[in-house]
């Protein structure tokens, strides 16, 4: 599952600053659609989708 966000890079940066770790991406999967994944401090993978 991916959370839709208005600014993928900004939200990803906030999560990394808050202690999440890089997992995958950002990747462009379709025109105007990018995804990435981070891992929270408890081990859960968080998917983000946005421009």
C-alpha cells in the first residue's frame, strides 16, 4: 500500500529526518507518478506515491 502525497521528495525527506531509513526509490513508474519506500524505526515499510 502507498500513501498519496503532494510532494514526494519533501515527505520522504521529513520521514528520513524523523528516523526512517531509505529502502527503495524514488522511482518513476509512469508519467507523473513516482514511488519510494522507507522503513520506520519499528521495521514497517512505508510506501509513498506522488509527483
